[in-house]
C-alpha cells in the first residue's frame, strides 16, 4: 500500500487512551506522529464505526507531566494498529 501523507512522521513511543462513543476508554500506543496525524497501535475491533474520538496522553517529565486531550478522527483501522 502506498502512503499518501503530506507531512513526515516522527517515531514516538507514547501511551495514549482513546475515548470512543459506546466503547469507553481504550488503551493504546502511539508509534509515530506528524502534523497530519498519529499512528496508534490498538485492537482495530475495539474501534467502533463512529470515527470521532478523543485522545488523552501525558507529556512532560516528573512532576511537571500534563495530561492533554485532543479531538481526532479515525481514518483507517488495520491489524497493524
């Protein structure tokens, strides 16, 4: 499959929680990120057809870690993440 990204992705290893309507919070790992999106490793069977989700993650070190929340859209689900 040919990737059609308009921005480059940077490898990352970050714990993320995905809030899906009807499924609650789903734990996953962010494997790469860029201006155009993020690749999350999770069980694709847990992502419901509603593509609108919220992502929760912590950034920072030690006591200065801050929890962030962003709205996102599921554009593809595969067995790889």
